[in-house]
């Protein structure tokens, strides 16, 4: 583990004014969850909101993320969930794979069904049910049913 800066359910944010001691793209597993160290783009990230990659090929060492979907490559490039408020160009860990209990759902979903990042890009910051979405890949699976827009929903997320 890098510098003790990560633990289950907690994140540390590095200022954009310093070079963090962790390489962007680094992945760590803690408590059965997987986290990736990323740099935020020019907009703010809100805790518990999904973010997408800015680059078409994050594996090419470009680990910049954004919560503003129209600035990301596509909803299908789901990176993970921000675990804290993150300012422009700051560095942080995001939850890449694991259960998160306070997700925002933008509409009804049934437990056990898939969710995607807001497919139309009209409401940055949430998930919606994976129905009639064409080929958008899943961002996770809902662990509880909701009948309409809701916050505090448990979702198993799976980012790229």
C-alpha cells in the first residue's frame, strides 16, 4: 500500500500544487474493494458521484477523470466513484470496484439489475437503470430496488 493514504471508505486528496508520491493509474485492493489513483480534470468531483475518463485510452497512462460527462470520452468509459469532494486538477483515489452504499439513482431500478452512468448526459452525477441503452456497458449492479430518483442506494460498481 502506498504511504498509508488509502483505507476502505476513505480517500485523501492531493493538491494540484504538489506532485503526489503515487503514480496516476496505480491500483490498490483494500478490504475487498479496488481503488485507482487519478487526477481530476478542470471541474469539481462530488463525493459519491460517478466519473468518466477524459482519454479514449486510459491504459495509455492518461488517468484524468471528470464528472462532467460531455467532457469525458463517453458514459461507457466509467472510471469509478469519487469518495470525497475533489477540486480542479487535484489527485485522489476513486472506487473502481466494490460496494458503495450512498449512490445516486436518477430513476427507478430493481435490485439485481444493472446500472449505467447517466446515459443522456443531462444530469451529471448519477446512475440510471440499464434498460434500452443500446451498447453502453454496465457501471454496476443495484443491490436494492427504488421506485424513482433516490440517493443512498447500494450499488456494486465496476469501473475500467
